């Protein structure tokens, strides 16, 4: 029988509510969590176990990066044009980004579109143990309108073109279908017009095709009429929402049964300006005050279910948790947005996203208490994926 691993930590955030357990021991075997026991109970099993002593660190579930791209890296100059690189270059970018993500504590990543189905292929290679990285949830080819936004998508016009790509994606066994409803740059004011590139009929086609195979749909959408269409047509997840109005928040609260995935750093992180074109930076600075107001509406709602992603800023997911808390979300809800709630949004809530008996042993330990200070998520000491240690620093 495979020997147990006993992980000792000064604090463990357990269960669906990330309950503080105090000093505890998490037992792992065959890639699964067996139990959470006290230090005293550990004494009875320590001779049967391989022990990892994390000292005073806080142990929590491995993180979900809910908006990622494999062939983009927002920490590199010119990343918006990376989709025009070769498939070979995309693969190198993917492998580097996956390593950054995993070492930062991301054990599951929701991929939001790449070319040449590299996400589908790399997902399988990770599952087979040929490549090291987070488990992937993939969408294959993102669908944009011929006249619309979508650096990572391919152009479509009309219901049948959308249907064809939906079916090709599902033939490749994707986990969700993605469409690009609006531009990427947010509005600078409530009066600014936000184009909508995809018709209600095209959206309905994607939703219907996804439901036929019991997978999810997701839409790139900053706001405007496109958001109204997404809500009415039953899109499962709406990403970004930089320009959501107060009236649309009410619709999300009362008429929408899905999730929103926030990528606040695209707008709020001024450090990204070093890697984007000057003209893009001018637009973003102009939009930042109003966008901050809109983004914070989501966090302050209390009813809109949200998760968090970086949009390919590999290794920087902790910043999104900080932005959510600064915007009015409770620290608990911000942490759940990258663990418990992210697992629910992706359909993995019975397998991942919490420390509980029977769950996959995807674990992260950080120095400090992320429920008191979310910046502690940047102080990674230990990462385990499927019961295998992939990072271990000296104990705190």
C-alpha cells in the first residue's frame, strides 16, 4: 500500500466555508485527502506516514485560475499580438506560463481560447503526466464576429458558421464554448456606446449546442447590449463586465442563473501598461475611473456569483483577490472565488476546491493568513497537485 503523506500546518482552511481549523494535519494518499486530524492524532500515525512540516504556514485548497490563455503572457511586451506567432512559439509560451501558474499555487486553470487546439492537446498531455501544469478546462477555438473583437478568437458570420465551430470544438472534447460579444476596452462613461458584435440568434445557437452535450458557455463581454443578450439567452458565465451598469447588476441578481468571472487587473493594474501599446494605455487610463465603479458593483452586490481570473497574467492570481477585496468583496468571498466557488462554477465541486475527505489533494500553503491579508497568497511555501509535491520551501 502507498504510504500516507502527513502535512502539518499552523492553520488549515477546510471545507466549503474555508473554516479555520487551527494547527492541524492533513492526511493524503493516492492523490486524495483522507482526513484532517489534530496534532495529537498525528502522533499515532506519524510512523506510517511521510511527513511534510509546514510550520506556521496556512494550508488552503489549490487555486483556480478562471480566465487564462496558454499562448498569451500579459507579463511580456507585445502580448496582444502573440496570437500571430507560430504554433511552436505558442507551445513554448504555454509551457512557461503553466509552470508559473502551478508554482504560484494554481492547480486548475480555465483556458479561454487559443489557436490550433493547443489547449486541448496540452490538457491531455498534463493528464497523461507528459507535461507538468495545472489541470485544464479548455474551450478550443473562441468564436468572434468577423467585424468584432477577439485577439484569440477566429472570425464567424451567421448562425451556421457558429454552429459548425461549436460542433468542431465539441468533437475535440472541449469543456466549454466561448464567444466574444463586445470590444475588450471598457467604456469611459455611462453614455459611451458599447458595440455588440454577435446577434441573439448566434448566441442562442452556441447555448443550444452546448446544452446538447451538457457543457457550459462563456462570453467575453464588457457590458452594453451584449450583456443584456447574454443574460436573456442563458449564457452560463460572463467574463469581464468592466462597464456593467447598476440596472444590469439588478438583472444579474434577479434574472441570471449563471456566474460572472472578473478580471479586474486588466483595468486596474497600472503595472500592465509596460507590456501594452501606448494607444491602448491611453484608452484604459481614460476608462479606469468609471470601470472601477462598475467592477466594484459586482463585488459589492452580495448576490452576483463571481469567480476570478487574470487573463493570462501568469502567476499573478493573488492580485485579483486583492482587487476584489479592495472593491468591496469580503475576503472570504474573494478566496472562495478562486477555490470553493470556482470549483462550483466549473462543475468540479465534488472533486476539487476544498480541503475535505475524499477530495483531490490539490493544496497550497502560504506564509501568513490570507483571510486576514489576501497578499499572503503571494508568499507561496508549498504546492501539491494530485498528492504530488511540486513546490516546497523552508517552513515558516
